[in-house]
């Protein structure tokens, strides 16, 4: 998105060829940016423009909430009308958490009286914004920061908890003054988007599946190379450590303001864990895998304040409980808390994903334990975020994909 807003030629290495990334590229192409194919092991070349152009088609965001919400922020600063939609799952996800503050900034939004997609946004000259986010959401925060950057107005945000900060780091690298003080995050429109070259770090939310497979295995070692180690994304490593995992970090460096390194781990006997609500914003995407690991841990694990899982690609909280029970695990949703009782022995049963990539991958990993037979109804949905997941997991165990 930032490269599409930078007039000139940008180069991105290591880009994830996921369906979500391809949805973003498709939307940006419809808005006038030139973007080469997003494919495995290929450098992505982008020719951006200072201002995006009026789309001739409805912008199809696929399954990607990040695409939809961040693009709303960018479009708010453009003087034209654009309609966004997505697949059935994305159309059910709430959007007013983004569109309400954008309306305060001066954008016009027609959502047909629904809190979701499709909706039409008409951007233009924006007003400064001071906004208290009712929930901790990196997507909402990023959308509003991008609106301020594109619309050239100050933005001040107060988060109930600190969320992932990739957007702040990238905007800072483009000269925007982004500061955090006394609980407020502030952006001043001091920067400008310039073409750049960047090697994208490996996705930490994808790395957890490979680390978890190693923790549940009976021998060997796994080293996941070049993983993003941004401290707002590595909360799950602290949770795994409390469960007894020994995870090493090697070859650390920090290109373009984003720390990266290799993660190494070996099989471990896990113990139950308690996760506080304050930790959840930083590990929200990793909870399905952590819950499956808790199914193998000794004791009862509790995840407090995970209600936001209900409005992800699926009702993840309900699906985690339903599927853990289906494979023989005692699990409950108590209000906004998740309770999982660990057990020994194999896991057997059929898992319903509802097309949710993280549910599919988490239970596939759980199914690698000795004697387990877990049938995942839609393993292909992993391609939303991890296109080669099946082949990569099979390679860890020396099996054909």
C-alpha cells in the first residue's frame, strides 16, 4: 500500500504470496498502481503514484480484513467514490469501528445500514482526528494513521492496549512524525511517500505453526529463518516459554526498522498456562494454535478476554471450543474466556474450519501427534495466509506433500 502511494519504482523481496496479499495487489491495481504478479519466490515490483485514481470496478478484498480496513483509511483521503466488498466471511466482519472515526474526519460512507461490507466511501479533504479506540485493533489504528498521512492532517489515537506497530514504523521510515506519549499515539503529516526497496520479514503468525509442530514432535529440531521479531508480534513466544518451551533466537538484525532473526526449538513437555486479557491484542492471531498446544499441556489453561475472536474470519472462539471437543478435548467458552483442559493420548475426530485458515492450520498441527487422526474439512483455506503450509509441514516430518 505504501509503495502504491509512492510515485516511482519500489521493490519488495520476500513478499508472502498469500491470497490476502494478492487481494491487496488486485485492489491497488484497480486504483491505478502497477504491481507485478505476487508469486512464490518472486520479487514484487510496484510503480506507484502520488494520488490513486477512481476505480472502474468494485474493489474486491477477498477474505482480507487488513485489505478492507486499511484501504478505507487510504481512500478517505482521496476525492472520489469507491465501493469495497469481500467474500461471505469478510462481508460479515464489522467495519464501523473504522468508518465511524473516518466519518468524523469528513469522509462520507454509505453502508446501507449494515455494519459490514459492501460499502461505499467518498473521500476528500479531511479534518484532524482525536479518537479513543473502543477496542485494541491494529487494523483500525493503521487505517486512521493512513488516513492522516494521505489526507495530510494530524491524528491522535488512544488505544486500550498497545497493538502491533508495523504501520507506525513504516510511516516513520517515510518521514512522518509518529510518537507515543502518555497513552496517546500521535501522527503529524510531516513525511512523504518515496519509492523504496525492502526485504519483508517472515510472518511470525505463520511461524508459530512450525514451532508448534516441533514442540509436539518426538525428536529433532526446527529452525525458522528470517522471522519478524517486532516486539508487538512476539507475545506468543512469552506464552510458549511459560508453557515450558525453549525457543532460541539466532542471527538477529534490524533492516528498515523491523527486527528479524531465526527461531529454533525442540520437542517439549508442555504445562498449562494462564493468559491475561492484556496480552490478547498482541497474540490474537496465535490463539488457535496456542489453544491446540494447551490441549496437549498438563493441566487447565485459561485465556482471558478473547471475545474479539468472535469477529475474526469466523467465530473463532466457538470454532476452537467446538473442534477441541470434536477431537476429544475438554474445552469451554466462559463469557469472553477460553478454558482448555490438557490431556495425553491421541486426538481423533473431524474439524470444521468454516473456511478459517488459522483453525485449519492449528488443528492440522495438533493432528501430527502420535496416533492422532484429525480430518480437517478444508485444508486448502490455509492459502489465505500460508500458501505452502501443507508442503512445509510435511517436509518437517520427511513426508511427501
